[in-house]
């Protein structure tokens, strides 16, 4: 996890799509990503999800 002061909290993930589809990852870890977003809100910042170099959220 990367914390950038006064900007955002980012979760940068590299997924090997030959092993696991991105959608499979979302099904498995959706609850954890929601908790990250809620935590960022409490810290009054944004939560960014970056998968394979592409910002998703």
C-alpha cells in the first residue's frame, strides 16, 4: 500500500491474467477493497485501486 500525503491511498496490484482473471480477483477480494475505501474516507482522502498499471477506482 502506498500513502501519499494529502492526496490518496493507493493499492497497486499486478495480476497475472494467465493464472487468474481480474474478475475472479474482484470476487475474492471485494470486501477488502470496500474496507480500504471506507478507511480512506475516514482519513478524509481518496482510495485508488490500480490493477496492472490502470486506475480502476
